[in-house]
């Protein structure tokens, strides 16, 4: 239905963005330690541990290290134990991210009208959103929506759902200030995935890619007083399912958490879907300036599911790694935090450091957000960036939170102001040709690694 | 925020309602058989089995009997096994219920714009809604929202969410025809709950109450051509959380499914919350006629969590069991199917057989929908009933579905046209005084049963 529709003036703006990572950054050696300690040598384990060294991820943000008791029991933790850890170590990440977004939005929690949340690494009634609301001190009644079943596409799925709910309030001439929250604690499932590698001898690469994060945005429908300038205006969105692909990508419940389903077809399916979704979406937003027509005219906030999703997008859309600079930065620095990643990418993209490595040195006024999830679903949106809303210090921030949204636990060591903006992007990516094949800088003598890397891809 | 707001002309109508129960109706003896076969005698097990005989439920609808292999393994089925059964035996219930609602709405599936779904007895990515959409033959892109974390309040929570989304389309002058689907397969967790009874010696009564059901409604925003008369107009809703009660009611993930958390305070907390929620909601709908002010002026579609929720509501609101006739009928005939129950109650209420046992023999034009869920959340809505939209035969119905929405598997034996409308309501309830204490017809010599029955209550 949405295909032929156009978006008019929606009045929707993201007025606050925050991401909060846990304090530990896992190097590849952490997975190797667990493998050596708990599992016999086997071909599949060796293969996964080799891939683990070449994912392009420097550190995966995590609520603990390989010494954490939860992942050093005789058996993999149960889903009930994972739930406890999610509540104890995960929920504070979502709360902190929310505080950052709320602070930037310059609203009081009493102004929040809805909370739209998602996770694919917990299941409970009431859901985790109940506790986020409570810990934020929201005591009035807010409309809560906790999305399930959307995996890595969850961040953009909650933004889309929030947009529709916000317009519902617009119809009733009521202000909507919707807190969108994504939270994932994935790294605690490392033992469950390693059990499966050991038992099935399948090359399961979730242990190499997934990480933990809480992230949030505040969406306004523009009704009522403006408290903060927009960070991004939300101009339109598209949600689609690639037909008959549900068996390629999944995350289904199991006594030890959720087990990843992932076929080697995913990167190709994802790449092929991007251009049609993009064309449909651009066609549905008449107010886009004439110079914003091709994919390369936009900056891209793509969910970095894995290295080949990023390089596949470059090839499919004719864009460069510079267009994807924020996706690469988040991927390399934190890994794939599933649904929580995309708001972190949107947050990272607005940094001045990012502008310096923009294509032709100029950040774009319009940004495409994109993520893939089980279904296979393709979530896409177009944002208009407000160049004034950068990640600067000194924004109104409650004393109990960090004064700069970008400076979460895992990022304390980065001096954004003085950092070499290119230092965090591998040379091969920073100099990539828009239409060329980007070198991954991988050794070529290990054929099985390259072969396996063709599937180093999660949505 | 919603407390002081009023609802204007929303243009929202439920234009189709359907419920579909699985073919088996479990008598109390089914639980006794499993107890005798798999567990030693113990005080807690005896107590639960005694309560099991006096819940007021005649049969609990289920996808299988006590002979089903899944509940006769050595150990309780794992959450992964439960997931497979949910997909295999549960999803068809949701599909059939959806077909009934769509047929009554006289729309083609191509007109469906959103699917808003819920379950608390499955977790997967993609969620079950993906497969319902596919099996309904919906090939165009619909906006999907799968709610999690809302337990037994899920049915009204998806209706509320759908209402807000529908208004979002109203704001964009787009038609919204939203399929709301609730699906629960609870009876497969009987062994897990009996394990807990055996191990903890707690009086866990979920095994006595819960049942299986798929149910659906189609919500229209009134934009675009009218295909069917409304069954109910949706005039307004209220969602609230009873502060600091989250530890009283829950359903948290476990290797063998989800474990019920339920304290004896729940019935009291629920009953106390109803009058304030009702007063707030009535005050927010100015177009209600003057003669609809008190709870007894309305009919009530209350989620029948347990017998004392129903009797507690009667006391708290000054209403009679006749006001709750559809809730009692569904409770006695099918049990508590968690989120899927409320649409079944709304469907049952419009039957001519129900009108005959209305207070003073006259069905009310306005109906209050109400359900409780973990949080503790209170979901309430006010519906205007269209007396023309009864459960009559001969509605446009696809050949593959039953021609009458009410005649699902578990109800085939009932001849609604000739049934004694009072036969299904116990004499004590059919003659209950509005303000009196309703006799439950229970033996009074077993004090421990009565004591335990004080907590025969799920949300």
C-alpha cells in the first residue's frame, strides 16, 4: 500500500539521540579464551575462531569479559539466567541512553507521552520497558509498546511505529513526545552459540559479531512548544518483506536463549533489496530537493550487521565507505548490537569528526537509515539532518548523566575533538572507490577464511 | 496524560470479530491424569488438584488432551519444543480467527493496512504474525506490530495500539483497516507448572485456568468506503499501571516456557483499580448519553482471569453477573486464554442468546472492555454496540471457514438458537444480586480449598 503513497508534511522530528555502551570492549582473544577453556578443538570451532580475528571489528561492547561467571559455568547459561542479567546489567544501559536523548530533547520526563521499545534478547511480562519507565521516574501513564519479532531491524521498526503513533496524536491535536528505546544484551549467549558450533560443527559466527548496547531517541510530532531544535526531521519510511526468505534469517527461542539462523544467501538478498526500497522511498517524498535522487547523494546510516553487508551496500547502491562512515565506525568500535545499533549510528553520524571524512569533505543534508531483520524485513527511512545539532559538549544534561551523549562507558578514551578522523577507518575503506570492490585487508592465503567470510553477515 | 484528555469523534469502528478455539475441551480430570502419571503425591499437588475441580471452568480449550506426547515426555517440554507446537498447532487458530473477522468486515485481504498482534506464549524472530500474514495470503506490504510483555492484557493493548495507529493514518487521510490478532497456546506448559508445584510446593494454579485460543478483530478508521456495518464503535480507551505492583503478576521466560508469578494480592489490586479507571474513561468521552454514567449502566466485557476477578468486579463496581454474562460464558466454556480471551468475550456478548440474560432483559448500547496484565496494567475501553451486528449465520464467509464466527472447534456442539441461555450460567450467578456477595457454589467444608481459592486469579 505504502508503495504508491507519498508523505506530506508530517511535522515529525527526532529531537534527542543517545547511545550507551557497557564498559567492556571485547577483543577477538576473548572468544578464543572461552573456546580453549570450555570446548575441544574441532574444525568448526577453529574456523569460527579464525573468522573471529578478521571481522573488521576491533572491540565488541559487552557487559562483561570472558571471565564473567555467567559464561564460565559448566553449561551455557539458561534463558532464565540470561533474563536476570538482562534486567540487572542491561536495563541501566537503556536508562542511561534514554536520559541522554531526553536531555538533548530538553524535555522533562513528564512530557513523554509514549514509550516504544524493542529487544530480541529478552522475554518477560511485564517487559523491560516497564522498568525503564520506572527508573526514569516516569510516574504518569504513558502508552507503552514493546515490539517483538523484529530482531536487528528493531531500532528502525520502533521509529516507524512511533512515527505512526505520533501522527495518531497529531490527528487528535495532542502533543506526542515518544521515547524510542532499544536494548540488547547479546554477548551472554556466547556459550550457547559455542555449544551449537561444537555439537553441529556449523560455522556459526554470531559469537564474532554481536555486542551489547542501549540506545534511544525522542520523537516529537511538533504539536506543542518546541523545546529543542531537531536533530533529524523524519520525512518518510518504508517497511517491506523480501518474499519467501523467512528461513534465511531468524532468532528463535531456546532453553539457552535464542539461536541464530543465518544462511549464506542473506548478504545477497539484503543487497538486492536496497535499491528498490530506496527508489520507492525517494519517490514517496516529493519535497526532497532535486539534487537528492541517487543513493550517493545521501549519507547512509546503515545497520552494520557485518562487513559484507556494508561492502554489499556499497556495490549495490554505488556508494562509498565514506557514505557509510558512521556505520563503519560503530561496527569497528562496538560490533553489531542488533536493534540498538542504528540509533548509535545516527548519533555517531552527526559528529564533526564524521564530517571530515564525508564524501568530498561535505556531509549531506539528507540521510537514509536502513536495517535488515528476520522476515527478511527491510526497514528504511529518510531523515533531514539539522547541521546545528552536533554532538557537542555543554548541552543541557542532567548531572547524573555524561555531559556528552557520545561519551558512554566504552568510549571514554576517545578525544573526539582531537582524534584523527581517519584513524578509525581502515585505509582500504577510507580510500575506497565508490563503485569498486573494497578490499577488506584480509590475508588471502587462508581460503577457508575467505570462503567463510562470504557469510560473515548478520542482519 | 490521557487522564484529563477527552476523546472527540475518532471514527474508529470494529467491523469484524472472530475467535477460534482448538478442538479439545479439557475437563478437570485431564490435569489429574497428568498429576497421577508423572508426579508423586504431595500436599501442594493435592491442593492444586482440588482447586482444579472448583474453578468454575467446565472445559478449557486446548490443542490436545492429557495424552498428547508433548506433555507425556519424561521431562517438561523445552521452550524450543513449545515454540514448534505454537507454530504448528497455534498459528492456524490465529489464521482461522482472522479469516472470520475479515469475512465479517467484508474486506479483501489486500485492504488490510496493518497487523497488530500479541502473544505471551511464544518468542521468535520473525514473530508469529509474519506467518499469519503469509497464511492469510497477504502479499502486499503491511505495517506489522507484535506486542510483547503485556500478558493477559494483550488483547486490549493491541486494540489500543491499533487505534492509535489508525488515527495516524487518519492524520494522513489514508484508510486504515487493521487486523488485530491475539494467539495463546498455554496448555502445553502444564508439565512445567506441575514441575514447579512439585519442586517448590507452591499452590500454582495456572494449570487449572489457562487455555488456548486465537482471536481477531478488524479495526477501521472510517476513511475510505464502508464495507460492513460496525460491530462496535471504539469511543475511547485508558491504559494505566497500578504503581509498584509489578512483583505481583508476571510471566517470565524459563527453559521450559514462561513461569507464572501471581500473588494473592492480585484480585484486590485489580478490583480496586476498576472504579477509578472507569470514572476517568467515562469522563473522557463527552458524547456518552446522560443515562450512561454508572458501571451498571453498561454491559461489561471483562477478561475472565479467574472466578474471583469476576466476582470482585461485581462487588467493586456494583454490577451483576448478568452484566458480565459473556465473560462468564467464555470462562466456563473455554477457560482463560490469556490475551486471546477478550475478543472472544466481545464476540460472545453480541449473541442473541446473551441478550436474553441481560440485566432486566435488555442489552446495553455501550460496553466497557477491561483486562488486567503484568505491570499491573489496567486496560479499559468503551465501545458502542451496533445491535444489528449479531452473530448470525449467512454472513459473507469464505468457504474454507465456518459460516458463523461463533462456531469454532470447541463450540460445535452448542446450538445457539435453541440453547437455554441460562443453562450455561450457574444458578447462583444468574440470580446474583448486583451488590451482594455472589455464592460460588463451592463446598464449604474444605477450608484449604476456599483459602486457596482466594488466589484463584490470574490477570
